C-alpha cells in the first residue's frame, strides 16, 4: 500500500488545525486507498503541547490513518541518530541545522522529509497551523484530493484528467513532481497594516522582494501581486492545470512534493527567515519537472499570538532576513534556470551537486547592497512610527549580525546539501517512528 506523509509543523497552540488535518487524512485514505501518516512536529510551549497530545489521543481511529506526534526532544533523538549515521564527524553541526534553537521554516520541513523517509512514504504534503479549509456544497475542500490524484503519475496520463494543459512536450513522460494550490484570506505576511497606513511605504518594502535587475514593468507587476495568494474568490469547483508550476502561484501551506524531489534536495535551514521554505519550488520549475496547479485554496488566518508586540518584532526580523536573502536567491534561481534539464541525471533525477554549486557561490562574497536594503527598511520603519520604529531600533542593534548571516546562511545550506544524500540514505535505513 502506498504511504504518504501529511505534516503539520507548529510552534503555537493549534488544536483545531490538528483536527482538520486528521479529517483530511481520513478523506485521503478513504478516497485513494493509501496509508496516510499524519506527522505533527511540535515545537509549541509545554502547555500547548499537552493540549495537542490530548487532542490527538481523542481522535477517532480512521482506517488507513496513522498519527505521529513528535516534540522537539523526540525529534532531536531521531535526528541525532540519522546525523551520526550519515556524517559522524559533522553530526553536531547537522543537528544544529536541522533542529536550531530559533524558528526555521526550511528546517522544520526538512525534518518532515527525513521522518517521512523513515516511514517509507512516497510524498510529503504540508499544511500550516494558521490555516483552515474551505467548505463547498456541504463538504470540505481538501487539497489532498488533488495531490493524491496527480502526484507521481506520468504527466501524459495526468494530461487526460486536468482542466488545462500547459506543459512542454518533452516533459510529458516525466512523473508529476509537485501538486500545489495557494490560500485565500489574510495576506501571508504581516504587512497589510503597512498597506493600510501608508501605501507608498508598503510598496517600498515589497519592492525589496523583487530582484534589483528586473525591468520596471516587471517590478511593478510583482509588487502588486506579492503575498496575495489565490485572491479572495471562494471555491466553486475544481480547476487543475498541468504545467511547470510558477513558484509564485502556490503556498507552502498547500503543497505536496514527491520524494523524487526532496529525496535529492533539502530546503535552506536558515533561521528567522520567511520564504526560505520555497526553494524546492524553484528547483522543480527550473528543472522542467511537471506539476499540477489546483484551486483548492486553503483559508489563511492570523492566530492571536501574531498580533502581540513580541511576535510583531520577531516577524520584522524574519522579513528583514528574507529581504537580505533575495539577491542571493535570485542569483541561485537564475543559475538553476540556465542549467534547466542539466539539473537532471540520465534517469531524470535531480542532481544534488548541480544545485549545491550555485548555492555555494552565492555565499562567497559580502555585498554593499545588503547594507542598502537595511537602510531602506530603517527609513520606512521610522517614517511609519509606533512599533515600526521599535522594529527599526531592533534591526539597527542587530545590523552586523544580520549582514553576516546573509552569507553564512547560504554556506550552511551548501553544507546541508552536501550531506543530504547520506542523511536520506540513513533515514531510509532507519527505524520508523511509532504512531497511533
């Protein structure tokens, strides 16, 4: 029986999300005859973890569904064994990258990839704790339905069942490597308050997400579309497109990836950096691997903790680190796009070393433009006043550290890329975690 992993990483209270994901898993198992392993990776405070554990224990058993709840202690134990087996001399460094003390969107998903390998899963389906599902015609709109319908099927076969086909002929014999949708509802980052307060300040901030060498027309379009997700139109019926999925059209709360992708390349383990978990979408697109874009968008919402002053300040740091990463990521994406099908080996598998090269080169130099990006943020934040001015003070105090991390984060990613094949091998040979 095919096994798949439906994962929910969390660092906040999210009992409703756990219940929703369990219902989605039951739907997937029932509709497609697969075994769905629900993997809750729990970095929440102790009280919230206890609530999560109790909620999981109260879940009604569902045929074909196995639930795993791993706190950080359990994750650390498992990862230390994998890191030691893969690279004994570098085990401590690998463990620090995979389970850092700070928030890492990439690392939490890398942990899901490795644990899914220990479970023998063919794919990883990721959700977020600050999202929920749409309802339509008396039922819940589960993205896993489209994910299981298309992932890993030959693109030529998928072409007979999708609504729209926009795939190059040479990719038709390759299997679908990615299936994804986006979100509707609140913006995906905490910038809407800036937009409402000062649209020009909002545009200056969002412009930092666009590579400096993009033509003005492209820049204007990308600024207008950034962080908007799937818009605001509710689901009324399925629409699917077989294509090379543009990374900007999907969200990591609504994504499924084949082990053929994450088994070859991990996500950047950078800490406190939004957007770091989108890297694989660019790899899939650059390599010309088929994907299916669907419209079963998840509803994004902001949990109460996102509105507190500490959470606000923490998020401004994560945004700043992303803005600093943009030029390097753009260089890497450009290099990957130029390589195209050369990213694949003779069997059509992604070559890990072909991805590691551009990543390593991006870490090789310091850049004056990095400081200019922080200057822009400082100017905008101080102009907005209030707690944005507090954010400016915080970023100013961490300025040298942020500039240094813009380089070291990429060096760390290159190191993880080099070790990834051995880590995956250790995971496949390792003992699976238990569940209920």
